[in-house]
């Protein structure tokens, strides 16, 4: 009987547990009211820019007309999605999009980590800051400006590469905007130049957070600089690398529109290797003025990205729980 009474007194009713939880919540709100107030403005901005636009997902399933509005326009089911899969170009732009993004993610990861480690090894503060500034500056140039820089190199008659570099190797002038097989390399170089610097900042910040005592202990054990990088720096950067890779996988069906549209000058001769989902849909929107089709493509990209993030995070959690995003 004594045991039974103790069990009964230790088990609280569900309503009582709910009340105690509410009391704790209110106490935490009062206790952290200043921090919550500081969090309020970004939360409002995030809600306005990220959640309210989700209302537009209805457009993907409607035949939009401006007279009836979004809710009044007739439903079309999945007709808007057929534009992405009904043509012979659908498979080509999908493969281009995924292939480019995979190469950008892998190359960007490796080069960003390498640049961050290299800058961290520069001991002179002035030189280190100079290198960081030089590496980061391209990221602040819009793709319109970048397209003119690329054009200055590749102009068929006056481009620096065509006029001065190719003759050194015995090649005549060539119009790069008529040779699609060269553009996967051109776009890759342009993307790496534009983004690696800013990507290395995150890894550089993570490296500076590594305790110097670990490196000092490694030096006492006789480890060289390369061994320190392999045994200490890269393992401690792995969680950050995994998290950023998972986030990047969410946009694997999206692409840098400016890179593929402006840098290529939207040349029709290059579309076999440079056309991606975003440019394909953009041209469809301009030519057909079909908002439903454009919204369907965006919804398709978001759904695929969502499941890729969930899948990649689940895999990371199985391999090492500490490296998972959530």
C-alpha cells in the first residue's frame, strides 16, 4: 500500500503537467524579455519575407488572370507542371542544373577550405587582411558587371584572351559565344572566382576558433604543418563543412540566374550546355506570360530541395550525430 501511494503521488495528472509547463514558459518569457524583444524585429522581417509569400503557392495550381485574382482564377491541377516535363528540353535543362550545382558545391567546398587554411597561415596581419579583401571583393560585383568583365576577355575581336593570349599558343581569333563546349569551364571559373572568397570567410572564422593549444601539442609531438592541417584543422572544420553542404543541397535544383543568363549573353548557340531551369522558365515566362508555369517550376525546385536537405541531414546524423544540422 505504501508503494502504491508513493506511485500515485509521484504521477501528476496531465492537466497539472500542462499548467506547470505554461507557468515555466511564462517565467522564461519574463526572464528573457529583453532578448525576446531584440529577436522581434528580425522575426517580423523573416515572417513578412518568407512566410507571407508562401500564399503564392496557389498560383502553381491555377490559371491566373488579373481580372479574377489569385483566389478567383480557375484551378488547373497539375497542368502548369507539364511545361517542365512535356518538352524535349526538360531533361537537358534539369541535367545541366544538377551537374553545374554539384560541381559548384564540391569545388566551392574544397577551394573555400583551402583558401581559408592558406590565409590563416599568413602571419603578417596586414598581408592577411589584404588577401582576405582581394578574395572577398568579387562577391560584391553583380553578375551584370561580371558579364562585362568576361566579355572583355572573350570578345571575338578585342577581347584580352582572344587578342593577346591565344596568339601566343598559335591559335587564331575565335568567337567563344559560338562554342558551347567551352562554357562549362568558363562558367565554373567565373563562379569560383566570384564565390570562393566569401565562402572561405566562414571557414576562416571557424579556424580562428580552434584552440592554439592543440597545435602547440602537435608541434611538441613532432607534427609538421601538413600533419596539423590533416589531423587537427580539417577534422574540426568537418561539422561546418557538413552543415554548409546540407544547406547548399537545398538549392541544387536552383541556379545563379545572373551567371547563366547575363554572363552567357543568353546566346542561343550556347543553350545546349548553359541552359538551366531558371533561364528556361524565365524565357517561357517572357514569351508566354504564364505566371502559373513559373510558379510551378519554383514550387518544384523548393520541394525537391526540401527533401534533399532532409535526406542529407538524415545521412549525416547516421554517420555522425554531431555534424547533423538538426
